[in-house]
């Protein structure tokens, strides 16, 4: 089993934990934390969740924007790169990590974002799977604590043992998010697969040069 996990431990242009910025960030997040893999995973999860603000408007077709080092340079990103950041830091600390992708329906998205996408289905939502205690465990560090408080949902916790993939309901019982289609898990970021899926779901967002039509904003100010 150990040999088959090697592909989930290597550095890549996306999981670029060979970069000093990624290593320094991970080491800082783990200051005072035990070396137990579950404790390491929990601390890295909280850092990835809260040190980087969730902002879907920064989506870019530039492959570099999916890398862990780019996420740390900008300190704002969306689900896939934030998951990659957690995965890169986990790999740096010897915990196998792989990216999971799914389509989700977000019942609490802002009207502006739904208008922009022309859909309440979010294609290619990303989470990370970490190999802990002999099994793969899902973790989703997308939504930072500040945004969750604004959206009136409990910040998503991760105990390193159970899957942590979404807040199903808000504090007042309204439905928040549901998974509608699973795409599976990947050893590295399947950039072309992600781009093809997003283009097919939101063709209006792409101009004739295959770039994304510009939009800016802060989701937290729209909820």
C-alpha cells in the first residue's frame, strides 16, 4: 500500500511544497503542534481555511493560479486552489493528499454570483483527501471563518477522522449546499479536465481568446 501512495506525496507545479513560502507557511501553522499526523492535518486545515479568504471572483485560466505558492502570494482564492494548498502542506509533512472534484448546488450563493454564472450549480468544486490512519478522509477548507459567520453558517470543522465536505444547513435550518455530481479524486490537479468542465458549464464567461471575462468583487459583501 505504501508504494501506491507515493504519487500522493510528490511535489508538482501545483503541489509546489518545494517552494520556501509553502514550507514556511506550513511550519508556522504547526508551531507547537504535535507530530501526530491527525494533529498535523487538523492544524494545516485550519490554516488553509482561515489564512486565505474565499473569493470565487479571482478565478483564472492561468495554470499557476492553481498552485499552493500562488494561493499564499495572493491570500485569496476559491475551493480548488485552497484545497491544493492544504494538500501541498500535507505532502510536505509526509501525509498523502489528493484532490477531489464535484459539482455542488449552493443555496446561499449571492445573487450577483448566480447572475454571473447563470446557474446555482458550481462546476468543479474542489476538496482534498488526506490519508490518515489507513484511510482517505475528505476535508474542505474553502470557506474561511469570517465568510461563514457573515453567511450564518458554522465554520466547517475537520477532526482528521471523519469526512468534512460541506455545511448542509445554515444556523436557522435553511439548506446550504448539496453535492449533485462526483468527478472523483486525482493525484495531481487535472487542469485540462477542470477547464473543459468549466467552459462547458459557463461558456458565456469565456471570450474569443479563451480567457475569462473579468469580474471583481468580494462575496462576503454580497451575502
